């Protein structure tokens, strides 16, 4: 994803690009004017130094353990223009329980969801009924997400994750097609770019395998509209945002909001008629969204492979 974003900024040619990279990833080639190698023990000090020299920052980080929110807050404290959500927006969207609550309160379709913990999970699961999806309150990329069809698989899910010592969510499992909507957000407008298929292996552990862009589905128009409405419920979202959902023949069910660039970017940039990095910059810096967008062909992203049709 980082390689794709940097390539788009380089193609646009209007900015001086500085990026960070874990020092252990020495074999990765990046298109940037300067690459700063990061070590864990020097991480936040190095980030502070970089922000002090920057005019704008696009933060690519997971929501897990508030990493995205904390890094965003550092940029805000340094007075740097964000090319993405504010720290408040990232915090709200990263909280899957809060998103579920907002969807429900505003009458948007979403699976029934309950907050639980290890001590009461078995009792709650029997009360609500199987099958259930178990997921962390924050997280990314299907991390620690499991499907439980009975008490035995519920116990197995706990053995395979780190959810024993923290609250988590139990969510009604809905059989359907996993999808996402890629969105651009300015200060006062929300623009849906594409409906994407998410390639997810479902089992005792969910595995994210990639994406197909675009997805043609009978619920496409409703999915795009619901995604726009969902994003409007979270103040502070800007730039590129992803909305995950489940599509059935009858309905679209909102799952969560990703307040950041998602992996679908890798495929979408191959088939859309705009430079996505430029569009992100203009949506955040100039409060401007692109016009006359169209998608030509299809592209799929499967882990380390990309194909364009």
C-alpha cells in the first residue's frame, strides 16, 4: 500500500516526499525523495523530528491499540496538516462498538452487536444464539476476528487470540458477500468512489486475502448511499475512508468504518481515472473533491499479487 501511495504522489509531481520505513525492511524499494529508517526504541522521537519539518502528513497505520489515533494526535500537536482523519475522528471510527451504536441509533442496517468479555462470553453466546462473529473493539485486517458456531469453537477462538483480557464484541453472523466502499471526504462533502469485493476466508479465524475492484452487485447503489450516510455520522473524517459491509440479495449491512487508506487502494488506483494521492491532498488541503469519476476494467489485489483486467 505504501508503495502505491508514494508512486501516485510521485506521478502527481507537486510535493517533496519524505517517508518512514522500518529498518528491518531493507529490501523494499520506495519512490520517495527521502526515506528515514525507523527503529522501535527511537520511534516517537524520530516522528517528532519529521513532523517538525513537514507541511502535511498522510498517516498509514492500523487502528489497533490506538496506534492510528496516537500518531494522528502527534501530527495535530505539531501543527501539521493532516491528509486524513483527525485524531477524534480516527478514535470514534476505530471503535467498532461506537460505530455499531451510531448505525443502530440512526436506523442504518447493521448486524446485532453486543459487548462482552471472557467471563460472560459463553453465557452471552447461549443467550443470543449461534453463529456469532467474535471481534476486538478495535483492529484491522481481520485481526483476531473469528466465527463461532458453538461453545467449542467459541473457546477455540479465545485460544487463538488475545481477547481473554479485554472486552470484545459478539456480532450476529450474516451470510453474504463481503464488500467495502472506497470514499473521499472533504470538510462538507462525502463522495463514494467504488464498491469493492473483499476476499475474506471465513472460519474459526477470518483471513483477509485481498480485494476485487469494482464489484458489480444488485445492491450497489444502496451500498454506496449507506456508506456515505455511515461516514457522515463520524465528525473529523477526511481524505480516503473505507466502509466495510455485508451484501445479501435483500440488504446491505454496515460492519465498520476504516478512517484511513485501505488495501483496496492498491487495486482501485489501477482502474480509476484520477490520481488518488492528488485527490486525497485536494480533499484535505483545498476542500475539493474530483468530478467526472469513472472506472474502466477490473483490478484485483491478492496479498502480494496484483492483476488488472
